């Protein structure tokens, strides 16, 4: 039931917005009582945090698997992370859009939990880029923080425009995007 | 007074959110009556569109000036556009955040007006990148649409993280970001 409540809420939050969705709306969609809701969540706001937390924890888990793969180069891992982000946005588009849009509705304590996880994702990517700068795969004349945010921005922004039914697959988009980020757009 | 209403609304929309801000809240902040509001705007939603429209029209105007400068190369123009976006986000951070966050509250007709202007900004950048591919400044083995969205994503995402009081200025951030996008992060 917890899963069903989260799935119904994600659909409603995306369609109507968080503020405009009542707990009653969620219950009406599922045909159950408010008691059921409060058995699983203290409030609508806690439900929003759970949705965010599950999304970002899924990304962190996948990022960890990529980072720990000793057989891959830093550049291959950068590709894997970009592809994973675009793929997640494709598969979990609703969560992604709610994540970026409704964050302001979290209370300070819940927001802190989310921001810590988001920061962790960014720090992990930055430490990978720093490793590449040390081992000679990546140029070392750029601030690692800006390199990290440029990669993340390009990939995350795809939630605004990537369409699964478009001309290019998520894999192809990731390939071209990482070609730009690693090799550059200049004619050599 | 129209300017004052827009400025007050931007502050309130950012702080409380669009849905949670009433016309009364805006009027209370300015110490005037609702009649004054309705003299300038048909509704809160029309006010939101006016805020968005003014923001995007400002960006389009600056983009046009950059694109029409015959003395600049395509690569220089790409830099100018990235710098302009990061700079606008710094100077008009509130408008930028409201723009990305509250778009869902626009009605279909108003949203169409905004989306058309956003699309125009993207098409203009894409036509610049295509020009660079034709004149030999940029490599021509990448889809121009993905190149455009990668540049826009990297620059637009800065609304999530750029801090005017941070270590790097908006100009320095733009320089490093464009170095990545044009030259790539790989060690040559």
C-alpha cells in the first residue's frame, strides 16, 4: 500500500502540483481512507520527502556501483554516470520533475536530508573528476567544481527536454553529450 | 506602480511560492487596494506570465545583440551567450528561479506564448552552432540539437548553484564552462 500511495501521489503532484493536491485527492484515487495514509506517513510533506529520498538514494546506489568498477577508466565512468542520469530521468520522469520543482515545500529538517544526499552525489562525481585529473585522463587546468557542475547541469537539464519517443535514444544522447564534455565542440 | 507590483510579487512568489501567495498578500506588502492590482493585471496568473515574458524577452534581446555582432566569431558568440545567461541568473536570480519552478501554473494560452519565446532562444543558439559547423569553427559530427541543449543545460543549471559571493565570478565560471564545452575535459 505504501508503494501505491507513493505512485498515486507522484501522478497527482505532477499533474496538479504539490500544494493543489490534498491527502483526500490521493485517497480518492486509491479508494481508501485517510487512516490508511496516516498509517504510512505523518503528513503530505513527509510523503514528498520519501519520494525525493527514494529517488536520490536510487541514483546514489547506481553511482556507487559505477564508481567501484575497477575495470573502467575515469572517462568511461563519467559516461556511465551521465547515461545513468538521463536514463533515470527517462524512466522516472515524474519523480525527477517533482524533485526539481517541489523541493521548496520541504521543511528545513527534511530539506537538509535531501540536500545532503544531493551534495553527496555531486562530491562523488567531483572526486572522480579529480582522480582523472591526477591520473592524466583529464586536463588539470580547470576547477574540478565547475567541471562537475557543467557535467551535472548538461545531464540534469535533460529532464526539461528529453523525450523517450524522440529521434535519439537515451544512450545516443549520452554518447553525444559526453563527446562534447570530454572532447569539446571545437573543430580540431 | 506596475513595476512595484511585479517586484513585490517576485519576492513573494520566491519566498512563499505562487500558489501560496494571494493578491491580498501582494497588496498588503505595497499598502494599496486590490483595485490597483486589477488596473494593471487581469489575474495573478497573468501577472506570472508578465514576469516570465519580461525575463525571456530580456534574454532574447541580449542574444540578438550578440548574434548580430559581425566582428565576433561563432565561438566568441557561444561564450557571450553562456556568460549572458549566467550573468542574468546572477542579477535576476529570483525571476530565473520562479521562471523554472512556477511555469506549470500558467494556463495553456499563456504557456504557449512563453514556450514559443523559449524555443526561439534555443533555435537561435542552434542556428549559431550550425553556422560554426558550416564555417569550420565547430566539428560537424555532432547533432546540433544535442550540442545546443548541452550548452543551454550547463548554463541554465547554474541557477541551482551559482552564488555571486562564491570564489569565482560569473565571468570566470563562464570562461571555464565554455573551455569545457569547446575544448573538452580530456587531456590532449
